[in-house]
């Protein structure tokens, strides 16, 4: 049994983290009220998530900044309509922010 467990564990560790993040981030996005104002590809009430990713691409603190915006809300970054605070944990906000930044 042990000789099978080690290769399985090693294989699991080699799975691309980004694909796991994408699956978790997308599922979390769809389970939260985010979908009422945002889509991945086009502006709804708020900006398209791909636009958000493009705006923050290459910024060292982008994930932390987006996580704060998701959790606490923001105003004036994308026009006059404010984004209200969201009922998410810090971990959920971080998963969502990191997922958004993977979108191209």
C-alpha cells in the first residue's frame, strides 16, 4: 500500500495550483452575490472581472488590494456606483482576488 501512496501523493502535489485556484475561485464567485453585479467578460453593474485583472496586472500588492476591496467594498475606482462590502471571510476574499487575477 505504501508504495502506491507515495506516487499518488507526489502526483497530487504536482497538480497545477492555478487550475485548483481557478476551480475554487469560479465556484466561490458563482456562490456569492458577486454575480449580481459582475461577469467575467463584460460590464454589468460593475466592471468585467477580466478588466479588473488587466488593471491590476503586474502590481505586487494586487491580490491584497483586491481582497480588501471585495471584503470592505470600494467607491470611485470604476465610476460613481460603489461596490458594497461583501459577506465573505478574509480567506474567501483572498481566493476570489487571486482567481480574478488569473483571468485573461
